[in-house]
């Protein structure tokens, strides 16, 4: 199982012009469909005089949701080319909106497909593409004499410590990549006196 995916860490803009029609593309990081709608509402106010607001998004690598819209353009000429660029770049948790200002000359089906494809691609090329890892958080509970063994495991497994507290009982919150989860849980079970709690992702 892949426990990582590509996404972006900035908002990017692209542009394409053909026969007077202008295609302005915006690329956003999104995690929910609610955020998609919020951005769409914002862009409809910003580009209130544009004829079309076409878009595509793909979110949630673990339970993929995607959608595209031609927003009045001929079927398959706008949303699908935008979505295909998201697939080509292997991106998740992104939304691309391409706003069109009509220039007075029809572009035809192939012209529209090319225009929306190039506008979407231009925005992707302007973005900072990063790798995100799918992780699970664990909380480790133990008494102080077990400290060296626990810290050795954390160091050898290259685990990220998120929080730690050493009062009456030691508590360490760690982040584990999904592909390493089973191995870490098995190794933890070998440490007598160590209690492990799996936390729900927020």
C-alpha cells in the first residue's frame, strides 16, 4: 500500500489565451468538499463577469472523491481536461478552477479541450509540489524505568515525537507512517509495561 501522495503547499495561477478568449486558472489545496464550495463562491464573486467557471478536484487519498464540471461548456470539453491534468501530475487534495472570458470567436471542441488543458497545466507548473505521508498517531504510556527502551525504539524506527510528558507516568505521543504501523505495534508489544493507544486522526 502506498502511504504517501503528492499535493501542493501553495496557491498557484495559470493563464491561456486563444482567439480573444482568456482562460484564468487557479490551483488550491483542499481537503474537503466544503472547502471546494467556499473557494468556488469566492471566485464567482471575484470573476463575477466571466462566462464559465469550470473546475475539477480530487481529494482524500484513502477514500478518493473527485468531480469535474463543464459549467455550460460543451460536455467533456472543460472539466475532464482539467481533471486529467490533476491525474497526470498525480496530485491529491487539490482543486483547479478555470475561469473563461469569451472573446467572441468559438474555439470548437478540440480548441476548448486544449485551452482548459493548457490553462490547468500552467497553474500546476507554477505550484510547489510536495509529498505528504499518511500517518497514524500513537500514545505510549509507561513507567520511567522503561524510558531507555522506549526511546531506543523511537530512534531506531525513526519515529516523530509530537508531544511528551514525564509526571507520575511517562506519556509520549508519536507519529507513525501507515506502512510502519504494524511493525511499530509489534515491537511495542514486546516491551513489558508499555501501553499503546491508537489515536483517531483529527
